[in-house]
C-alpha cells in the first residue's frame, strides 16, 4: 500500500507502537483475537530487531501454539492469517485510518511488517486514541453536500483527509450528495457511539477446534487444518464476526448475545474423510443446524478434500438466507441497529412485498447515516434501490433511470469503501448489468466470486448474469451449484435453471424447473413459464399463465420486449424467448424506454 504521498522514512518505535494500538482499538479493524495477536507479534519482533526471524515456523509456534513438528506446506494457517491481515489493514486505511501518519503493511512474500510515513506530515498529526466527537465541516454553500461530507468525515481524524485518499473522499461526497435525502448525516452527537454499538451487533461465531475421532497424527492434522480452513472461509462473509476465543464485554464478562459456536469432528475410515458439524446458539444451547459430510480423499488428495469440506460447512453456516438470517419483517420493524437492517433486507427478499421493502429500505437508510463507512449496509441499500428497477412489476414501483443511477452510485461507493467486499461487488455487478454494461457487470461479478466463492448469493447472481450475457455453460454451472446449496429465497434460482434448460433446447426440463420456482415471487417468473409452454405447444396451460398476467400484472404486458432485451444480451436468446411468447398467443409489442 504505497502511493505518491508516502515516504519510506524512519518512524520512531513510540510512533509505531502508538499506531499499532490505534489499529487494534479501531472498530474498523474487524479480526479475531488470533489475527490481532499475529499483527502485534510481528510488529513487536520487528521493533526489537528480530525481523529476520519472522518465518512461518516461528509465527506458528508463538501465535498459533503449533509444536516443533509444524510443516508450513501441510498446515497453511500462517499464510491464511497473513492474507486476511493484509486485507483488513487495507480496509482500515481506507476507512478509520485515512488520516494516520504511520502506515503499517505486510508485503506479500514474507511476514515482516514495513512502517511507512506520510511525506510532509508532522508527528502532531497523530491523533489520540480516544478521539472526541467532532461536528461536521461548516461553511459549505450547498447543505446537501455539507451533510454528505460530514457523513464521510465522522471517522477518527475528522475532515483532515490526507492527499492520498482525497479522490476517494471526493467521489463519496458526490455520490452521497446526489442521494442526500437518504444519506443525510445524523445530527445527534451520539451518532458515532450508536454506530459502534450497531457494528458489534452482528452475529459472532466461535469456531472451536474440530475434534479428531480417529487415532493417529493424520486425523489430528486434518482436524486442525479443517478448523483453519473453515475460519479462513467464514471471515469472507461480511455479515458475521468470526472469533476463536470467547468474546467479552468492556467489563470483562462473557456475552452470549448473538453468539454462536461452530463445533465438529473429523474421523478417517480408510480413504474416506467423514466430518460432522453443528452450530450451537450460546444463549440457550440450542443446536440450530447440523450436518454430516463425507468425501473420498483419493479423488482430490487430502488438502483439497479438506478445503472442499471446509467450504461446504462455511457456506451452510454463513450463507445469506441461512439459519442466522431467517426472521420476518414484523420482528425487525422499529429496530435501528445495523445487523437488524441486514436482517430486514433478507426478510424483505424472502417475503417480496412492498411493505417489507419499505421497512428494509428505511432501516438501511438510517444505518448508512449512522455508519457511512460500512460497505455492507451501503451495498444492501444499493440492492434495495435496484430492486425498485428490476422487480418493479412485483413491488409496483417506477422503473426509472434515476433509480438505477442511484443504485449504481451507491454500489460504486460501497466498492470504494471495501474493494474486496463480495456483497459490494455483487451490487455493482447487478447495477452495471441493468445499466446495459455487461462487460463491466461480469468484471465486477468475477471480482465478487473470487472474493468469496462460498457466498451462494454471489455465485448464484454471477451465474445468472453470465448466462443471460450468453455464457450459458459457465453460468448454468454456477446456478446449479447455488441451487444445490439452497441459495437465495426459496425458488429464486430455479427459474435460472429453467432458462438454462430452455436455451439448450430441453423444454420438458425447462417446464419442470419453472414450476419448481416461486411463480409468485416476480411476474417475470410467470413470463418464463409462458414462453416455455408456448414452445411446448401447451396452449391451454399457457392461457392460464396469460390470464394471471392480465389480472395480476397488466403493466408488464406492453413492455415484454423491453424487459426481455434488458435481461438477455444475445439476439438469438431474445428471439427464442419471444418466439415462445408469440407461440403462447401473445403478440409482443415494442416497449417504451424508462422515464426519468
């Protein structure tokens, strides 16, 4: 993380130590205790003149408690934690650390940290760890821009943004100013305190060491490796917090609120690796999820089999719409903390009603006001505005250019806040796709998938956009995997499988998948079934779907061509789909362009 504004000059040990404490005490530095210990250890050893000793072996022993038999090739715990630490340091300096004078990085290829100093900055620029609340910057000619700039500058360091992040801040000001009505900063001096409380309300998962159900060193090594792999995959889900020790509040007491424990075991039976896993809610010791996993290690080898099972477990536990994200709108209404707003989004997407949409939208607006640097809530706010555009016939909203533009601005802002946040990249993918920029959409989608391939929402939506852009083979594989992992709201991705079968000419399978989808989720799902039935020559059944569309979604009918071309990029795919509509007995008219 170097730029024109940074010089590699000497910093005093006192300055570096103070910067370390600042990072560890920041709420934007969201890592479990073990990774914090990793950072503290490598910084302290470097300051003591022992940077040459910072190898995987010494770190594994000092930080992770490994014994003298540690093998970095077989146990990647140090490498995994180092990668996670690098990403989180980047996030910190893009948010709370935007004005810090000392920059701590851990260059790839080693574990010794580097201490950089911003050129031209004075030591006095280092702020006290307990920074008092500061009012927004006054004197702006435009009140909306003033509110947006104030929202951005509420992180420690106030308005004194360093030159290396000025472009980031300026872009955010423009975005927030254009949506000032929904992103205005809370005037209360307690806003920052409330934001900190909201951030801590995300569910916390303690990953306990998986037990070895078999004797011998191999089973023990696999159980340890499985635990590390699960942690590495879970931390990519931004909706949760992952720890390896029991969290305590400021009084030192153990808090069980929103706390879960992931427990499991591993045993070997010949070449078979068998694992059990369960998620326990600490508040009442209830097992809210459990499953068994089997794999033949001769197919992929031990490391890949271990990683594959870890990915399956992490996905089952942390996937959107999963066990920790199931609630209803009535339960959430009136609550304002950030995680309740995240829950409200998933609740709305499951219910798909205008009432649920308004509750989630209002909650996310407040969350963005309180936590303008939280990439996740900004991304979800982008998605909920985009839904007014893409689900307009279900929600009875206006599908306007302005709505799409706002959704795209919010998505771009979320990515700037955290360039590796899979949910932010997912939002940008969808905004670009519906803005008729498939190349940019697929680029963002590839980034989202690379950031967290175990996020079923990311994989499923990326698969849909690949398919509808004409890459049916790649896209349909991802959609199929998402369906197999119970992704999304029930019946959402099945309509994607219907399109996959339809485009490859298997109309019978297409009808089966279409009827398995939730036909009431979105009138477009009915339209897919109508086209399939038309291609099959099932006139009577097609007429039933036509009657439903005329009765429940008459506004869609004159805009069918527009909606189809908005979603299917290739001309041949559009023709196939529209031919099925025509065969069903409905004349397809040219649609009107969306109005401002």
